[in-house]
């Protein structure tokens, strides 16, 4: 069975795409963009590998119909083979959904590299839309669905264009962040505005919250 390195799974996700979504974050990224808010997803961790089928089973058991599924990381396209199998399975689940369900993938690679990379073609053919390009902290200007304005939102299907094309993005909701916790870890989901994370950290520390482990700042 094909295995994929996964950092976490989360539902519901109300940011990072249209409507109510499931989120899959893969583990492992060598791009190491300065200022990345997901530094905990960078290091390869063999213990994080799970069968693709286990992820699909998790998605299939989620309550209620999904408007979409977002895959981020980490760098999804550094696991092109497992990513392709995952997206193929998600496509089948989406086809049986009671509502239209889109597949949106975030990548730190520039579009030209993805488009021209032979090993990426099968995965791209299964995406409704991709957000591509490295994060550049000084260009974090609040662009819809992008961490920095050098990144591109590319629509690859009619559904992707309907939900993430220029007209849709012009009316896209202001950036929001979901904060989740399991009692010992705090997770941020979404795309912060410039300076948001530093302000949140300072406010938490002022209330006596200690920061340990990997975060956006260490």
C-alpha cells in the first residue's frame, strides 16, 4: 500500500478555500521559505507516514457533505506519487458527494516548475485549483488566498474557475485564522496578515503562556 507522510488532518476547515472543508497537511518540505508559519511541517518524519487509504477512510467518515478538500503542508508535490493516489481517491469521494466538492492544493513551487515537471502532471490533472509559489514575507500584502502577492492562484477545471477565478477572488472573504488546540498544542489554520503571528505570540506571552517546540518563530 502507498504511504504518505502526514502532519495532521482537520475538519471542519472554514478557511483555505470555499465553504466547509477537510484539510490534509503533509509532512516534509525542503523549500524552507523564511517566515513560513508551518515550520513544524518541514522536517521529514518517517513515523508520520500513513497509508493513503487511511486518509481516504478518515475523509469518508466525516459528518455532513464537504464543499472541498484542501491539501497543504509541507510541500505536497515533494510526494508526487502518494499525492496523486490521494487526489485520485479524493476525486472518487467528491464524485459521490451530495454537493460539489473541489480539490485545492497549496504548493511552494512556482507554477512553471510544476507545469513543466513530468512527475507532477498526474497530480495536477486531478486538482481543481492550485496556489503556487514560494512565500515571501515582505510581499504579504493581504492578497486573497495567498500568503504573499507573488503567489498565483491557478484554476484547472470549471469548478475551480468558478470558485477561485478572478471574479470569485475579488469577492473572497477577508483572511481569517482558525485556532485549534488538543490541550497541549496550539494550531493555527489559515493565512495570517503580516505581523499577526508576532502580535499573537506577544499577547500570549504577556498572559504567561510559554512557547516550546517548533513554531513560526523557531
